């Protein structure tokens, strides 16, 4: 203890001392224990750090870097509330803990113990451990007055007592620290007491464990002014000031990762953890712990009589905004709802608190305050779930539902009309808070949220027009009615048949509805389907090709017997067969019962071996002096053309047998010089046909004939000198014959 005057660089005002106790309460339990175990239970104990003589707390046992950082943050905050000076200490300055007056006696510090402080002592005594209670009782410290030396700071530990170790001493000093507030030991003077009488607000705050030591004089004054303006205790303002004054690291982790303030950006746990230097899991644990602590403080505060003369209304959005506006707080509506449901037993909370406060996504949940008398009468969660399901349902047209009708679907007790209409009001409040865009007057309006698929739009167009339409016609209507959708006839054709209600009419890109098959001249279905339908309607499933084509022509334009025959006989499963009777061809269903008078042509009969095809090919080349052509010729020549070219392809692929490969190579090497273009032969054939006609008829062909047209075209080429040399000589000879016939 100091026995002489010394110099001190700081002066601690009343506000600084209050700030110390406020910051001390906000420290973690570990940090509080560290200070008390090292006899630092007042702002004077932090003087070396406030003056800058020490820059950390690492010299203390069990003090790590994070704890030291937390304490230095407290020191930095306290420096803003102290006055720095370099003056000798007066005798009036002596009397703080650990000092003596000049005559060696203890300073005459006195305290006055009121009834509130005595009640506080009994509460704190009951919370002590059995060992700590035993130490006090054994040493006669069983009353508040007996602790005066420690409360007045004349003693700073209990280590002199028997069976009292460091842990028990720290626990007891923690109790002493809490008792200094109720007894008013912040070095008040008679002048201070006379000039600053305790207001009603101060009395209310002192009675509340959650708010005690939380407010400085300016904050008390602000609460007092607002109390007089509103006529009731501004609970949300008190809570707001309490939260704003909490600067501890743990609470900052909670605040930054929670959505409780308007206009304050919420950070993810990963970001907060990175900024704080801890793991994400530790940040989550801290957030959970601090939220639980805040919940406990609110619950305790609600039992202190603050709200005996006032109840908050929290059902409608404008009521929540009025609370924030009247009490000048930046809490969001969800937080106000949550608090009201904790402090007012008239309400039950609806919604997931974790999703409302801790979800970083845009789909954070809305909380609702539901009157308790109605909460058990109706499943409000099902109501919200039904609204969500309707919103997520694909909707191509706007849908309007009366709110009463929507609620009645979920309301089982339909006998009590009064309760039903109260429920409708609450449901309306829910919609106005959580889904304001869908409630219009007495209706719930579900807007269009999806574009109809292209196949469905095609069906709508067909229904509206009432007739089959081509892809081009559909495209015109589509462009007119849906200009925002990019489309084309090709795109319409590829999408139309994706709709099971739409079918194509043959391959003409004409589309109709399946249900219209019996009422329109044009109908859907392929050539094979129409032929099968006709054959199945006969006593025997067989008919001439002409009869089949006449039936198909009822629904198709431009039907040709040759194309129908080729189409039916090319069916992969041999559903149709070719039959003969009296030299006439018939088409029949192979799986039907057909009389034996009809002789079926087996496809195997028309097949040739490779060697037979080689012989026919070689014979054709020798007789015609050329290889066969593919078109404009008879079927046999066209078949030989396909055989030769297919064999060449198989030869290149290496899939022919050795013997077959030798035969194809022989044909190519022996007759390859006879591969000529079809155009040259065609000219010679036309010349031969023209000469044959004028020789047999001794006259020129009529002017509209194809022969005469060929003659006129080549005559112009002859006169212009554009014919080939051999063609020129042949045409000159032809001209002499034509001139001789013309002269007759």
C-alpha cells in the first residue's frame, strides 16, 4: 500500500467508473475470472494499462492472446472516458483502494445499505457455492453490513480466511462487485445526491438484473425523456441501448451474423469467423450462446414490471413499424415480433426463428405474432404452406381466390362463425406481412409465373381456329398472338407432335387434334395406318391396290399407287404382303385369314445370289455398252445399279468375302471404261426416238410433243455452235432429213 504522495496521470470520473462496470459485465466468464483472480475489480486496477505503461495482459496466468485482446479492447474503450493529467495527488484523491491517508489511517468511506441492496445480498448469497457460503458463515459475514470493508474497497480478497482458496476468493469478490451497484458505491457525494435525485426510470432499471449497470447517465436521460413522451416504459429503446453498448467480441460475432437490424448487412458465419480469427464452428457456437443469453435477458426484463401499464400490438406490419418509429430503434420487424412474443403471453410465435435471423439467403422466413386464443383453433402453418405451394405451382393464367374461401378449406370447426372471421383477419395480417403482393382487397391473386410450353400453345391455336392447320399457318397465328416468343415453321413442326393431343396428317406438315379424326375431312395417321384400317374393315383383309388408294385419297391429296405399294411393302415387320389372283395384284394383311385362291409372293423368291447378280450385271454391260443407271430406267436396270454400288461400298469397308471381292474387282477392271454419264446416252436416245418417229410417220412430231421440243432446243444449240462434235455431225444429218420431209 502506498504511504506517500505520488503522481497519477489519469482522473476517473463518475461516468468512467460506470463505464468500467458496464464493460466488465459484458466480458466473457473466463476474462472476468482472470481480472478478479488478479485483484482487478475496479477501474483503478487498470491504471497501468490505461496510462500505457502495459500493453497486454499476457503476464497473468491462464491469459491467452484472445483474452488479452479482449481486455485491451476494454482498456481502449475506457481511455475515451478518463481525463489525463500530470498533477500531484491531493489528499482528496487518496482513499481509493489500496491507499492510506497521510496520517496512516484508512479513508472514511461510508455506504448506506437500503432494502433493495439487502434483498440483492440474499439473492446473491443463495447463488454461491456451498464452500463459499461456508467461508462467509464461519467468519461471521452473514449480512450485507459485514461485507462493508470489501464493498468500500478497504479489502480486496478473502484469502486471509481459513479454507478459502483463490477460486473461492474470486467467487466472493464477484459477489462484492455486484453489490457495489445497489449500495451506490461509486464515490457519490452529498452534493451529487442532492443535485441528481433518482428518477422513476432509474428505479425501474435498478430493479432489473438484465438492465442494471447497462446505462450511463446520457442513456438514462434518453430513456427518461422517451418515457415521458410515450407514457410507458420504452422497452425496445432500453433493449436497443443495451445491445448497442455491448462491444464484446462474442456479442459482435452474434450481431454481425444475425439479421436483427434494419440497414445493417448480415455477414456469413465464414466471413465473421475469418474476420475474428476463429473457426466457423466456433462462430456458430458463440452466436447460439449469445442468442440464448439475449433471450434470457429479455425474459428476465419482462418480469420487472416495465410493461404493467402497456401492451405492444404486433400483428400488423404497420404496428411493428410504429413501434420502431416511436421508440427510435433500428430493429427489423422480425426481431420486434420475436421480442413481443417473449414478453407478452397474449401471443404465440409462428415461424422458424433460426431461418428468420440466421439465414443468409434471400428466402429468409418471416415471423408472425398470432393471438394465443386462436393459435390452437387453426393450423396457421398449413395455411402458409398452402400459400407457398400455390406460389410455386406453374400457372399460365392469373388465378383469384376469395380469402374466406381459401381459409374455409383448412378450417375444420366451421360452426363457430365468430372464430372463423377472427381467423380470416389473422390470415389477412399474415399475407400483408409476408406476401403483400398477392393480397388485393378480399382476394388472393396468384399471378402468371410460367410461360406455356410451345406444344400446348399449338394445341390452343388449333382449338381456337377449329380446323387443321399447316406449320406455316400456325406460324402466322403464333407471330401475331405471341410476338415475344421466337419461332419458325420448322420449330413448330418439331414441337407439335410432342403434344399427345396433336397428330400429323401424313407428311404434309399439317396438324390436327386427335379428337377431330371423325369430324374433319383431313385426319391424322400414316399411309400404313389408313391402309390397315381399310383392310380390317373388309370380310377378308385383302384388296386391290386401287381400292386401297381410293380409300386413302379420302384423307390425302395426290395419292399414287406406286408410292403406296412401295410404302406398304417396305414395312419392316412384313405386316403387308403382295398377293396374286388371275394375274391381278392384291395387298393384304399377312396376319389375317386370306383364302388360298390368293397366291402370296414370297420376298425370298425375288432374292438373288451374289453370283446371279454378277452374271446379270455383266450381261447388261455387254448388251448396252455401259453400266446401269439409277433413275429414268426400268426396275431391273435400277436394281443392278444399286447392287453394283452397294458392292463397291462393301468392298471398301472390307465386309465382302474373298470370292465376291474378286468378282467385283474383275467387273470394274474389265468394263470400267464403259462408265459414262447418263446425259450423253439420253441425247442419243432422243435422237433415235426422233428419227424413228419421222421414219415411221413420214412427218414431223406435233409441236406440243416432247420429241419436237427436244428438236427445237438442240436446233438452237446447233446454230449457236454449242453441241459436241459428234452431236453436231449427227444433228446436221438429221436436219437434211427434216428439210426433205418439210418440202413434201
